[in-house]
C-alpha cells in the first residue's frame, strides 16, 4: 500500500510517498509559492505513484472543525495568496483518493508517536520551540482536538526572578511563546539565539520557562512522553537543563519514573510531519 | 434499573440510589470513620435496594492505574485508618454487582457533564476551589485520565502585580492552588475568606488567578464548558470577574463565542459527585 504525504509549510512544501509503516520511499521539496503553482508541483511529483490515501500536515491557521463549512481551509494568514484557500477541498478534487488533513505540529506529533520517540507510549506530547512555540498531543492513537484547537504555546507562566523581559507575544506578552520562543530570546538580548551560545544565563532562563511549560502540561494532560524539538533545541544542553528544572519545579508532587525517558528529543529529525501525515492517512483509512 | 452511588469524602460519606437518568430516589450521609464501620453503614443503607451496579467517587490520593496491583486502593493519605485501604476490592467483594470507581472531582465532573451545566457540551471541565483546588475533564463521554492522573490545581502561574504573597502550596508555593485556594486566601490575609467579602482587592486578585488557571486549561484542553464551584465560589460575584479577566488575558487570541456560556457555575449543587457516580456506573455498564 502506497501512501502520499504533504508537509505544507509556510516556506516550503515537502511531498513524500511511503508505506504504511512510515518508511519513506521517495521525497521532494519545493518553495511554497501561490496555491495553484505549489499544488501543481505536488501533483507532478505524485503523478508517478499509485497511492491509496493522502495525509497532509499544514501550516495554519486552518479550520479543523469538521462541522464547519470551511473545514480544511486555511484561515486568516499573513500569506495573502493562501488566505481562505480551501486546501482540503482542492486536494480532494485533484486526487481521487481519501485525503486527511491536520496541522503541521499535530502531524509531527503523530509521526513521533507512531514511528519515533513516542513509539511505545500510550500518549505523547510534541512541542516545537522555534520562531514560535506550538504543541500537539496524541493519546490512544488520536490527536487531541478539543472544541477549538489547543494553542499550548500561549499559556501564561511565572516570571523567572532574574528576567525583566516583558515578553514578545503581541497578544499576551509573557506567555510561554512570548518568553521562550526563538523570537523571545532574540528580543530579550537583541541578538540571534545561535549567537548567545556562550551565555549560560540565556539557557538557564530558557530551561526554566520550557520546564514550566512542560510542568503545566504534565499536571493537565499527564502525557507518557514529552518530545521537544525545533530550532532552539539545537542548543542540545537544554535537554538536561530542562529535565533538571522540571524535577525541581514539580518537587516530587507527582511521581516521575525516569525524567530522561519522559522529556526527550525527537527521533525523526525533519521528517516528523511527513511521517505523521502518512500515519494520519493510514490510521484513518483503517 | 437501580444504580447505587457513593461519594466517599474525607469527612463524610454520601450514599444514594438512583435511576439511569441521574434521578436520585433515596440518599443518606454519615461521617467518615474507620473503613469497616463506614462501609457497614453504607451496606445497611443499600441493603434494601436491588441495584445493578455501584459507582464510587472517592477522596484521594487513590490508585487509578488499571494495570496496578493496588488499583482502586487509597494511597498515602493523612487519614491513617484509610491508608492503603483496598476500597474497590472491598466493595466488589461485598456487593455482588459491578463496581466502578474514580476520584470525587472526576465523578463531580461526570455529574455536571451528563446531568448538569455541561449537559449539552462535547467536553467539560469541572474545577472546585475550596480548601484546595482540583479539576477533572470529561470529553466524548469519558473522564480524561492520562498516564498519571491530572493535578491541574498545581500548574504554575504568573504573579499578580499587586500580590506579594509567596503562595501556600507546600510543594510549589505559588501554583494555582497555592495562590487561589481558600487556604491561600486565608494565609495571604490572615483571616477566613468569608470574612473578607468587603475587600474588593481580595476578589480582584482571586479572579485574576482563577482566570489565568482557566486560560491555561483553555489553551491546552480547549473544553466547551468550564464549570467552577467549591466554597470560594460562594462569593458569587467572582463569576463575572473571572469571565472579564479571562477575556482580558486571552486578548482575542482564540475565539470565544460567549464567555457567559463558557465559564459557568455548577447546576447540581452538592449532588455532582453522587450523580456523577451514577453516571460512571451507567456508562460503564453499557
Ligand atoms: N543553534 C541554535 N541555537 C539556538 N537557537 C537556534 C539555533 N538555531 C536556530 N535557532 C532559533 O530557532 C528559531 C527557528 O526555529 P525553527 O524550528 O528552525 O523554525 P520555525 O519555527 O520558523 O519553523 C529561530 O528563532 C532561531 O533563533
Ligand atoms: N462565603 C464564602 N466566601 C469565600 N470563601 C468561602 C466562603 N465559604 C467558604 N469559603 C472557603 O471555601 C473553602 C472550603 O471549600 P469547600 O469546597 O466548602 O470545602 P473543601 O474544599 O474542603 O471540600 C474554605 O477555604 C473557605 O474559606
Ligand atoms: Zn501568547
Ligand atoms: Zn502546588
């Protein structure tokens, strides 16, 4: 069984064809331009394969309410050409197979859950810390959706005692994203995050906020695995620092068997979303 | 079909018999003493009814891990007579019918979801703000459990600018419970919460923390209803204040149709947990 997958990113599209175990047989990528031209490039790549289903992980905001008339459409995005574009509908009419769609972070979470760091877990959180902070949660095989959709990057946090930064989130100032995204780090120090490697304080504060975000998720969702990735986590020492802060903040209130197994890096490198899109299609087809 | 229900509280037991629509036919309550004597009183009450199942909402901590050898046992509680008491096992061997058990806050949530303020909602949060702060979440008819169990009262929050109180939680100091429980209010001002009615600042700060807690839950779980109750909410003006703060903190980031319908008081008064225990038994039996 061949499955098609699209990671529809704001800057590039990744298209792949894989088997139902998440093995990628062929893959390509190209820049995201207008919807018509971008989907034409995708069509060209997929035309030489006979696929049984297509899974899509898209940038957002996207309408994921199945009862909505605009289900599967991109919503009000700064990328004007894509604004209100009925992505799912267009793909469904172009390919004569079932098409399944979710956000890029949710498909990334599905990827890690089925084929990566969360493979043997009942439930798995995936959080990406990059320009912004986004997270998805999969439990019992399904992406957790809620009434609206979760926006975990915007929870409010306790300020670090040595941090006077007001926060970079235009809506909430000092939410998790406003305090700990790559953007927040750059605004706090006036330099790109990757140029701050030598400053211990930067990463202490960063670990404190990430640990706090994970702790709040832990007391609310209680996931078995928490996978954190994205550009900021290229600072690999953050993993040990986040784990230490997490245990310190939690302060034995809930049992944690082994924090090294609870808070982990992704295993699928840049292929989470594409592999997760395969999983999305495979699991829904069944 | 008659269903038995027990709300096993730390200070009193409530026993009831009801029908499968949550209507209570008869109810009694008595103080929680030793497990043997308390269960004997329960047995006496139930002996005149022919029940098909029994639902139990218990005080905690309780082992809810179905794979655990001590599933359904009370864990390490300050109530020494109940420490490690195998509540579920004892009830199962005493009554020759299926017995289902969850925490008191989870059954309270089930009660509001099936028969109360969350009746027509897909998903419902129930938060009780009393001596401590506890919350349960029901989605698609099921209590959300997670790997451990959620302990939402212990999420960390941003401090109110005018609040210098360090927080009352022995584990985290300024978590939600440490900042906004009845205990926190009493420690912050040195007087019982119900004696502070005339001080606006008390309730402004209280509303700010409750709204923050609800916002963090909203961005993580996205429930359709958020029911808040418990002793502190006897201060009824808090509902309007919490809604206002919630909208202010969320700052239009996520759409909220009608906050008056999102954040609501309970509808079942003191019968949430007992009615929810009925629901627990009815839904599991099916
Ligand atoms: N080596 C690094 N150390 C710390 N931060 C980094 C590093 N490399 C990139 N970043 C930060 O990661 C962010 C980009 O994250 P990334 O996940 O790659 O992109 P996006 O979130 O846009 O998809 C930027 O804010 C950048 O400053
Ligand atoms: N009228 C009131 N206004 C504000 N707080 C109150 C009021 N009545 C009780 N409380 C507070 O509620 C808490 C008890 O909550 P309750 O839900 O009744 O009990 P518990 O949490 O122990 O089950 C106490 O901390 C008390 O100060
Ligand atoms: Zn924000
Ligand atoms: Zn706490």
